C-alpha cells in the first residue's frame, strides 16, 4: 500500500535536513498536485516503496512543466504536455501531443500542396475576419466544410472563388484545406499554372512524377485548383490534364474547388482558345464539368498584397 502522505512522512524522516532547502518546497508542491495525488491513489498497489524518492526529480519535472504550460511559459517540449504513467513500479513522465500539435501532425499527413505560397500553411478559418467582401465566401466555405465532414452526404459540390488579384482567394481555400486535413480528410492543393508547367517539363522524362501527381489530383477526396486561368494554355494542358482531372472527378462525384481571377464567362472564353487551337465546343464541355463541380462565389476587397 503506497499512500502518498505516508510516503512523504517517511521521506521527511529519512531526510530531516532538507527542510531548510527549497527541496521542501519542491516536495510540498509535488504532494499537493492533484494529478500526482490521483496517480498515487490509482497505482498505490503497483508503486514500489522507494518510488517517490527515486523519481523525485521526474515528479518535479512533471509538476513544473505543467505549471509552465499553464502560465504560457516556454516548456521543455512545446506542443506537448506531460502525463504520468506507471512503468515497472515507478512513475514515468510521458509527453503527449496537445490538440493543436495533433491537428498540425494530421494536417501534414493529410494535406498535399504543390507550389503553394508558405502563408497558406498558417491560414486558419477561425481567425479570418468577416469583412463584407469575403463574408459570403467564408459562409459558403464553412457550409461546405460542414457538409464534407458529414459522412451521410455522398457528394458535396465545391466552390469557384472568383475575384481580383490579392483579395485572399488562395488564403481562404488554404484555410479550408487546413481545416479538412485537421479533420482527417485527404486534400490536395495545386497551384495550377506551376503544376501545368512542371507536367509539361516532365514529358519524355521519367513519367513517375506526372503519373503520381495526376493520379492524386484525380482521386484525392478534395482537390483545390489554385489560380486556374493564369497559365499559358496549351491544348494538351486543357484536354489531357485539366479535362481528364475534371472528368474523373465529375464521374466519381469528388469535391473540387477552384480559385481564379476569371469569372465563369471569362473562363469559357479562356478555355476556348489555346496556343494550338480554337474550340468553343471543348470549352463548353469543360465548363459543364466545372459547373457541375463548383458554385461561383465572388470575393471582393482590397488587394492585400499591397499592404505588406
Ligand atoms: P488571391 O489568391 O486572391 O490573389 P491571396 O490569398 O494570395 O490572394 O492573398 C493575398 C495576400 O494576403 C497573401 O499574402 C495572403 O497571405 C494575405 N491574406 C489574405 N487573406 C488573409 C487573411 N484573412 N489574413 C491574413 N492574411 C491574408
Ligand atoms: Mg491566389
């Protein structure tokens, strides 16, 4: 039987001189800590008789780290909190990822980005201000997020964020991507113009990169095509890359998002004319897929890039 107050009494008998030092204070703190007390009570039958003495420093670390985290001070392992567990009859301090760290870890596992700006990694739906120009987009994004996380819904139509340069379209969908990944949904966010150029450069070389990226873009649970319409369009990019991805996603009813500086009418004209051909029919068919997959939402506001 390992009653904590008994252990303390014995400990103090054994080391009568320590009363003058701050070890007394340290022991006091440890013995008053609720988690230590609970731990001792839960494991009283398993704890060795010298557990307190031998693990005094560990217990001290446990209490001290908890205090630091609570006070918002720098802790030993930022993003992790200490927990006591029993190991061969002794208390042992284990560090467990806190909620935010778990989310971050999940995000990095679930989110694939391709040539996206760094700032997107920090985009957080919860901190986005509801300015008038983006209120509708934020509301729609929150709705779509809720629907995608609702397992009872099979297909959730994505959004087509249209607006001028710098209003925050990419940032908004970056925040959506982070929220989805944090909730265990596979997301891929592609800067489409870079993706198009890199795939073109990969032609004739080892086709691995192209095959992997294309397969992922086709099949990932949620795909975000960023900045569609900014690339120098070739027939190959339009028909064999964009067309193939959109066709697959439409057939398989997979949520897809687009950001663009072009609205859907301008996009139709843009898709009709490539470097190689002019084909209004093809453009119309592509637009049908885009319209099936996305709903247009306009984002307005100031150009945030000018304020940096
Ligand atoms: P767009 O894609 O519409 O051209 P971006 O999403 O790239 O615009 O946003 C322009 C700049 O403003 C970027 O540097 C981005 O990080 C920043 N930004 C946009 N929205 C926010 C926001 N809500 N909070 C903080 N920074 C933002
Ligand atoms: Mg953008």
